[in-house]
């Protein structure tokens, strides 16, 4: 029984249209689901990923219009890292991003930049042995497309406080420690999909949850293993929620000792349970308990049309 790497990452935005334009339009991720926060149906929950929303490719956002810009601090994830194939891919992304007015930093094997709300992002040449998870997107050759998450970086004042939980309870393996920078790296997963989880020394300023910050990270498990994982987390001294049905997967939430909110999410049933695979993200999908709110929510929520849907309707 083991965790299978990143399932998804969830962040916060104050502007769903700009968010959609950046992640689906500029970065070429597929808009795979338009739904609401199941705990607060007045807020959008937007999902991006590869062609089918495969675990390991999924980035989601809660939209809170007008939310103040947040700031990552101790106990928060501050950077997301995607895989790309090679240096030629980084050449492509450097030119594409700069052409869109995005400030880019280039190093060997890495392109770093931020989204419109300040969330730090990185493209890295890594993970060549693992199956690429990419979406088809206009203007982005498949060979250059983002290939799924490689990992995240979080801030932790005392990363050793999390060592027992990550290693003994969750099965992460420690990979590196950089004495100069204080970075401590862990890896989880298998041959099919592995992910890095890195701690950096935090800035002096206290973190503030808001637009441009990460809310939580989810790790993938086979569907049948989730109850046993919840028992293991609780036995390891971590408070865990009951198993919660999120329609597209089931979830258990808990905080690891450094403060980052973790989720253990099942791989199924997936995003095609309520939409045809070729029409993912085109219709507002609601869990059954909120279906009676549809007329009000459709008036409240900002109309969104993905680049793919626009192209298909224009053809």
C-alpha cells in the first residue's frame, strides 16, 4: 500500500476569467471541469489538466471574486513545478511566456515565472521515464506541452517536525538535504508517477491565505486503499476527516506537522461521470444536493467558455 504521487493541487483565484485565460489559454492545460466548491456553492471550483484530467496533471482553483492577494509563508506551498521534455521545450515556453508579457527567469533545465496573481510556477526538464500527461492546445506542439506535475515546494521553519509523518506514516522517501539553503526534499510515488515535495526556509513575513496561494495538495491512492490510508493516518497521530464524496473522487483531509493541508484522493471515478469526454468543462456541473440552486448559481457565477469550446463552436 503506497501513495502514488500528486493527484491534484488546489489554489485560490480572485478572477476566474483571467485564470482560465492564463492556464487554459497560455499554458495549454485542458479545462476539464466547471463546478462549485462543494463546501461553499457560491464559489467556482475550476479544474485544469491533461486530456482526461488524469491524477498527476490536475490543477484546481476556488474563485472568490475580489479576494485580496495572498502571500505564501511558513506552512504553505509556494511553488508548483511541471515537467517538460527538454531544453527545446524551455526555449518554446520562454518565448511564448515573454511574448504574452510574463516575466521569465531561465536557468539550465528550468524556466520560472508567476501567474497573474503571483503564484510561483516552474517548468523543469525531468521525469523523462514517466508517462507524459499533456493536453492538446492550439499553438502548442505536443512535444513542448506541459507533461504533468513534478512536485511542489513548501515553506517550513522546522522541516524535521514532519519527518516522522512523511517517512514512517505516509511512506515518503527523503532524497536530498541542501545544507546551504536549508532545503529538504522528499519523493513519493512509483514507476508510473512520482512526485517531489520540497521544504524551503520560510520568509520572515507571516503567510496570508488569499488569491495566488495554494489551499491544499492531494496525493493519489487506488480507490480500495483509501479507508486503510485513513486508518493509517489516524494511527500515526494526525487528525483526519471522514471520507468525503467529491463526485469525481473521494477525499480525506489532514494537516501534516509543518502545516500544509494534505488530501488523500482516489483515482476514480474520474471526470467523465457527468460529461462526455469530448465536452469536459463546457457545462456547469453541480452535485445532486445543489441542483435546486442551479438557476441562482448560473446568475451568480461568471460565465466562462474555454478556448477549446470557443474553437469548436467557431469551426
